[in-house]
């Protein structure tokens, strides 16, 4: 099974149904923090629901309609990133994320999302990547900004979370924007002299 280093003793790996017990333990550790803005913490409340959630993403992977990856630090699952939806034919995908409190503020989600975006753009031909976040979820919106996304707009009171209607901000990133930003940061790519290029 592959693992991609995120630095600082952290790595990104697929999160699969056989890891349901570990996933549930992680969710129990961070339930209130994770559940502040997203429904994952309420959806995964016992071993059966943990397995069902992971199986759902295994089916999405098999159908090329989504992907799920965990973030581990020091061998402990502390969060994850995913393609909540992925429509390769249309060239669109939505990215999502979560973290338990011990992993917050370390840049792990931003680093993990950069890996996902590189893969989606370079390997799968995804043109538009979306990021949806509650307007109250400042850390999530900060990640969208760090990834160079553009705020497309706000869906006013479109979502009910724990009995309260909330606004959802929609952020997006287009493949040409990602490639341009990446090239600007890498002098080898910018000059057309990337030693890794074929």
C-alpha cells in the first residue's frame, strides 16, 4: 500500500474499509471538533457506520466517482482528505477534508490537497476543482485561499447542520490556474528545463 510523505512525520495513505476500527477511534477523539461544521462526526458514530462510510468511498473509487485518503502522524490517523465527488467525463471534482484537534494548524490538509490536485489535474484531466465550506468555517476557507482558489459565491442558508441553517461558500480552482501557479513556483518548470520531464 502506498504512502506519500507530508513532512513532519506525517503521511497520506488510502483509507479503506478494513481500517474501520481505527477510523472510528479517530472520530471519537475528534468528534466535537470535527462536527463543528461538517456532518461526518454525526454520520460515523459506531463501528457499523464507520464501515458503511468507508465502504461507500470504496464503491466510489471502484466507480471512479470519488476517493478517500487518511492523514497519519506518528502512525496515528488524525484526519483525511477526499474527492467527495468526481466526474471525470465532465472534468469536475469536489475536494473535502477533516482533522482532529491534535493535527490542526500544521498545514497538513493544504499539503495533502496539493497532492490530490496534482493527481486530479495531471493524471485524470480534471479541469475544475471545487471546495465547499460553511461561511463560519474559517480554517477551511483559509485552506481554499492557500490553494489559490477563487470564491465563486455563497449559497445562502442552503444547508442545515445540527438544527441550524448555514451559508455555504463555493470556491473553485481551474486546471490552467493550478498549472500556472505551480510553474511560477518551480523555476525548472517555468524555464522548460524540468530535469524530471520526459
